[in-house]
């Protein structure tokens, strides 16, 4: 048995994957370069956003379409190809890392708003790098079952997906659903709701304090609205992109969908939608974050980049310059804009 490949078929599905991959590569490269130009004073959120862009960039690279395999030799390299490339182990590892880095960003902002003093004291660049490293190691381990269930079949010379027992298949479906959708969604929604409650409480307290040096209440309203809007947008986009595919995959492993689902247009739509998440974040930054737009414009104009953080510092143009600083958590929260 030798290697052979099917001719490349440029269907709408393949074209959709290619467009998503190209947008993801360009957009995430832009994010990486913009953050790298300000690395000297980058803080926790900037570092996490940079690593999120790295993970999404890798996902986009692995998403580039290639001809489907027709026959494959039953050798160690053929088995490795089925497990790592055809089984998409590397791609799913980068996807999982991206999801949990996004969760880490939510946790980072949660501690910055809810526990600002502890955040300043304990959160360091070294700790953030250690957390990102653990996320990548964890993503590799969590996706290791892919290496066990994808193999090369000796007789027809194909890559096969095989789970020996129906109960094991159901367990695998629940496992994938929990680690890729359930846990990250719960974490992000919990942090978002908690931040919303804290900022709402502190905003009400601030409005009740009528002193000569108080910041305008509109400043806090704008700060809170921007933080919650960006958080909500990121979470909603993530859920919209990934929920249909993960719910369908769980249904398949529970026997609720037939094998023909994987060749159906619905499955292909869900896959393209899911991987749109890899190129969505740079688009969100561009349209919803003024400081990122300014940094990107400076990059293209060749202007010397400022060394201030991009995704962590929130500075309103209406902020007074009289030296007054609010010491409440709502005041600290102005530094956590996504």
C-alpha cells in the first residue's frame, strides 16, 4: 500500500475553511506584532491576549485545507499521520489552549476588579507565563485520547476513528463537551456576572458621593459599559461559534445522530462557524477597542509605538487631570479594558 491522494475539491466548505484560515492568520499576526512592539511594559492581560493570538494563529494554520488522503501505508509514519494530522491532534490542542487562555483572561480581569489589592501584589509576568505554559501542557494532555482512537487500518489503507464500546464513545463525547464548552462557558459567565455586580455596586456608591473632587459619574458608567460590552461580546461570540458543533458532536457520540451527519452540509456549516472564532478576536479588537486601532495605525504609519499596555489600561479622554484617583474597585477596574 502506498500514499495516494484525492484531487482537491474546491467546494464552498473548503473555500470557507480557507477564507477563515487566511483571516485568522492575518488578524492574529497583526495582534502579535502590535503587542510585541509594546512588550517592555506589557502586563498580564496584554500577555494573555498575545498568547491567545498565538494559539488562534496556530489553529488557523492547521485549518488550511489540503487534499484528502485516499490510501495510506500501514507503517509507523502512516499511523502517526492518522493520529496527529488526520486526527487533528495538533489543531485541537491549539483550539483547547485558545479556549482556556480566553478563560484565563476572564479570570485575570475578575481578580483585578474583585480583588484589586491582591491582584497588584501577586500577579506578575512570570506567573502569567507559568499559567500559559500549564494551559498548553493541559491542552496536550486533554487531547491525548485523539492519539488512541485514530489509527491506520491495515487492510483498506485508511485512517479510522474507532472506539470499541458504545459506552466508551458516550463517555468520550461527554468528556469533549465538558472540556471544550461547558467548563470554559461556566468560567466566563461566572466572572462576567460577578464583575457586572461589583461594578454596578461601586458605580452606585460613587454616584452617592457628591464631593467637589469626584469624577463625573458618566466616566464610571462609560468604563463599566465598555468592560461589560467587550466581555459579553467575547463570550457570546465564543458560544455562538462553538456551541452548535460541540452539541452536535455530543449528540453523535450518544447515538442521537447517524454516521451520515459527518458528511452532511449541516456538519460542515458547524465546523466553519466554529473555526470562525479563531479569526473573530482580532475583528473584535479592531471594531470595539480604540487603543488597539490606534496602535495598529501607528504600526502601519511607522510611528514609534507607545510602551503603555493596550488591553489592560483604560483611559478615558474625559478623565480629569487634577490628580484625583478613585480608590474604589470601580476605579481600579478602569485598567481592565479588553
